[in-house]
C-alpha cells in the first residue's frame, strides 16, 4: 500500500475534476485517476456552452434550469479567460412553437436564475437586423435574442485538475482502476498505468465513481457493489464548417421534430453546429458522428441559412456519449440532464458514491452536493469552507471579466515580438498564466520549434509539464483546437517531438 487518502476518484472528466478541486481546497487528501486523458471523453465533446438549457423549460425541469442559470455568471467570473458571454438569436418560424411560447419561455429564462450582468432578452426584426441577412430569405421575419455563455470545455476540465493538484491532490491521467475492495476502514484501490502496465495500490476512506459513460463498468471494479440506478447512454454529435455568418452572435434553430440545433461562432473562422440526441448501444471509446447525424445537422443548418451545407463542407466532426439517468422517458432528447448521486453506504463498510448524469454548467454545484452527501464519512480538515469554488478563480482567471483586454495588452507589451493573433490565443487559453508559457523569451527564436498556427515548443513543454498532455491529440484537440489549423505534416512533427520527449523520460502533470 503506497499512500492513504480521504477520497479516491475514478474519472477525470468535469465531474471528477470538479470534486477533486473542491475537496482539495477544503483540506482533504485526494487521489484521482482516469484511464485516458483528462476530459478525453464526454467532457471535451459538448456544445461548449455554459447555459441554463432553454429547452428544458418545456420538460418543466425548473430546478435544473434555475441552478444552471445561476451558475453562468459564477463560472464566467472564476474563468473569464475561457468563458465569454454570447448572444443567441432565436428565429421564430411559422408552424413551429408560437411566438408567445418563445416569449414566455425567455421571460422565465431571464428571471429564474438571478441574472445580474448578462443582458436581457430583446425582440428582433430580422428583416432589418444583421442577424437576419445570413438566414434563408422569406422564412424568418421576427425573432428574439437572449444571453448565455461559451466555454472551452476541455480547458475547464484541465484547469480544475490543475488547481486541485496545486492544492495537494494527486492527479493520475492514463491510469486505469483495475480493482477496488472495501473494508470497515476504507477502500483499497489498485490501478495500472496505461501502456507500461505498472501497478500500485492506494487506500482511501471514500471512493467516488465519476467515470461518466463508463460508470457502470467502473461499478463492476468495486467488489460486492451493484449500481442501483439505470444509465442511459445518449450520443450527441457536432460538426464544424467554415463560418456561415460574419457577426459574433449564435443561433438556436427550431426543428420540426421538436429538437433544437445551435450554430455558434467557433475559433474565429468556423461555425460549430450541434447537437443530436440518440441512444447509443456501443462502446463509448468508439463513438463518432454517423453519416446520418452529419446529414441531419447539415439539413438543419440548410433549412435556416441562405448557404446550403453538405457533408463535403464539414471540416471536423466529433461525438460524445452522455451518461444520463434513465428516468424511463421514451425519447433520448427528453431524458433528464440533471445529476443523480447514488450513495452506497453498507453498514460497517466504507462508502461509494456514484455520479450519474450532470451538465458541464452545473459541475461545481454537483461537486458541492457530492461532498455534502459524503460529509458524515469524511474527517474534519483545515481548509476552505463549503462554497469556496464559487469565488476562487481557476488558474489564469484571477482578473475581472471586464479586464480581459488589459491582460491582452499586458502580454503584448511583455512580448512585443508576438503577432496579435498569437497574443489573443494565449490569453484566451491561459489568462494570466500566458506569461508562464512564454517564460523569459526575448524573441520568437527563444520559444523553440514552431509547429504552425502559433504553436511553439515552449507552449508544448508547458502543456506537458503542467497540464498532463502526452500526445499530439491532447494538444491539438483538447488543450487547444489548433487541430483545425495545422496540416497533417505539422501534426506529425508535433507528434514526433512529443514522442521523443516522452522517451527521454520527461514526467508531466504534477
């Protein structure tokens, strides 16, 4: 037995990393492992929104919507570098939801969650507004505009993990839990490094199963335990195309089947379109956007925008599997996005908490609820009080949202040899920690090898050393979205560099 912890967490998605951060800040000792990259599953394959979930009002899920709405400005405040407010255009279309229904829903949306800084809903004349110019002529004349926020989901995960590590948590990516057994005193968890197969065992007072789509599989790792709740795996796919409109607002489009589809400005030159909802029976590791889903999303966009899309216009697609609590509804689109905390506390044995469902928007509140449920089983430690994660900034987010331009100008002054797009990208990813990625560089040459699209050796080294990046995919599709811009040859050069560094024995993450 190598070490003993208060909490052992299996799963390094947003829920697992959020719990790890909260617990470590309260002074608890934390171990977290994930069989892949942090956020490598569902948490990096979302629609990239911090939002209340306007359509959940139709399902009368007011508790979830209220909690999510309240969290928008909280997460924006603690991570202003990776979260930004976004206005959404909701065109009214004859034959679908009546205008009064949309207006009523948006009134509730404005008032349920205690909105303070985000601007309210307003009506739009799409014949006169610039937002109407990109839409199909003659179909839409009126609409509404409301507020939500855009987030870099994968970075939100890794920043929670980084903060947890700096508060004492041990974070082990690419480390699979292979066996867990419990006694009266606690859990013994055996894990193996993916690749080397090297095994070790730790002890923990409490075990948390935050494995997302693999929550049922991980439940079988724990001896004498069976998950009581049923998990419904629902696939959600997205496509990225060259940008469909020139302004900085997003669209929420109604579909005749009752679903909605988002079209969101993405990474400057692109538009993100999603998502789908369908039950998924396969291995979550193998999920990908199907031809049928890509066709559905292209058709949804083509029905609304003047520009018609086909599969040939898709520059990237991705798909995630949502592990929803199976509440017995017939359609995947109607399954609840709320979270369920299932606590197994057999008499005379250590507890196991399994997390089913949840939204990125409410991850912080989920973590608070999880620790509240486990409080009787955890020791009192010297640390921050419950609720601290709502005010303490995530790494790099220690500035007010309105000061973002000052951070940009400060970085530009510190490194005058950087081009403006490079400065903007670094601040948008790392905030005040952008300086750490550049170090004492006095010229572009000091940043080392240039991989393309402003990605330098200095930044890659930072990602390896501080953010658990191991592969080119980690860097290009999760720590950034530069995979949209690098050529296949450039990506291969990055992969070769990272492979060489790994073979040299570098250890990342902390």
